[in-house]
C-alpha cells in the first residue's frame, strides 16, 4: 500500500500590497497600532479587481511545475479548496485542469471548506493514494476574500489577505500523515458567513449572529470564533494525542491555521505550549484562509525549522464551523 506524502509547495501572492500605513492614511480615525497589536498583521496582498482565485491558483501551480521540473502528465487528481470560486458552476478545478494543460484522465473537484481546508485536503489526497486511485495529487488552495469585503470595513480589511498555494502530494512507501480527526458544527454558521450569492433567497438566508456593522458581504463574529476555537481545538489536540498514544513532549511543532495573533496566543496559553513550538507567521500576508498552513510549512522549510522525522501536528479551524487535525512527519527530500 502507498501513503500520501506532502511534497514541494509553491506559494503565489498577488502583486498589490496593502499595508497598515496605507490604511492609516486612508482612514486617519482607525487605530492601526492597536489593531496590529491584536491581529499581528502589518500588511496583506490583495487580488486585482479582475484577478480570481483560479488566476492565483494557476500562477502557484506553474511556479511549482517550473521549479520542480514536474511532468504535467503525472498529475492524477486536482483538489481545489476555495471559498471564492470563479463561478457557481462549472467546477473551478476543471477550469484549472484545462488551463494547466493536465491530461483528461485527471480527476478534478472543488471543495469549499475555508480555514480547515488544508487538513481536509491532505486527508482526501491520502485516501485517493491509499485506495490506488491516484499516485500524484495536486492540492491547491486559493482565496480572494478581499472581494467579499467593503473598503470601509475596519474589522475585516485589516485581517484577510489573498493568496494561492500549490502542494504536490505524492505516493510514498511509509505513512507520514496519520491520526486524522475532524469536527463540524453547522449551528455556528452565523459566526462567519456570506449570506448571498448562493441558491437560497436573501430574505430566507441565515442571519448574522449579531448586528451587522459593515457593508461587507462577509460577516464575522470574531469574539464568538475565538470562544469556539479555544474550546474545540485544545480538545481536538488531546484527542489526537490520546488516540495515537502520544504526549505533548513528543510533538515537535503545532502548526495551526494562522487566524490572528490574538487567537493563536490564546491557544498557546490555554494549552501551555511554548511560542517556538506553535509558530505565528502572518504579519506580512494576513489571514489567507485555506492557504495559511501551506504558506507556514513552506516558510518553515525554507528556514530549516522542520526536523526530518519529527512528529508535528497540523490543525485547521474556522468557518462552517469546521475543524480538523492530524499528525505529520516532513519527509520531503528538500529541507533547505
């Protein structure tokens, strides 16, 4: 039997950079210093008006193919995680297959899962590889949340950035991803929602949990999301450790979805984890939704911070409500 292995990762960020100094000039009344202190974010990359998630995804994938010298015909499946697809239909992953020149025998699906999407995507890739349906899976995350955000929205514009990441998931003889656990709670849908654009009439849509203060299509109840996270995620971590006969001291790094500094700091305090073992790295990109984990992994690889053979934990959480985690050893050949 073959098992999934996280191979090379390529990240693409839109050309436009929106930093806090620019926002301060535009909105003198905003306390950007206080906002940055809470979020840990100094700047974000923003897609151009005509630039879509698929456009970002294509660039990330092309970079990956060129850098790694990949044979496009070797790709057996495309998994695209996005909450900002180009169209309600057709499936954006199918458009990606065509634009990348992949073979017609390549499977392609979208899945809409947001901040937990990378963990779910690796699990699906692992299932495809273990079943024998694929040996090489292109897991792509691509988000343009900025298109849901009104320019006057102080709470969201200072947090979310756009990005795409392409991860090659390949077959290996030994497991390097295991211990997957998942959770969902649709009763929390009103914490983070875009209530229009789907098939449900706007008048019959889920209402935001509290008063909607901004004109953004996207609504987020930050305090409720923090409360959910600091309750559900420590429990998830304990369950994964217990199910796999591990203790905290056996985990090298806890790689968590990069939501905001405040949320991650509260998790560190709640779980009594040293800062160096639960890294925060979002100051120059912001919260990029499903892209935060592959960006974090790629940056830690570049800095040679992931010890080969060490057991780490990947955890995603957010919109849905949805969460998931797994254990992971980085066995990719290039740690430099």
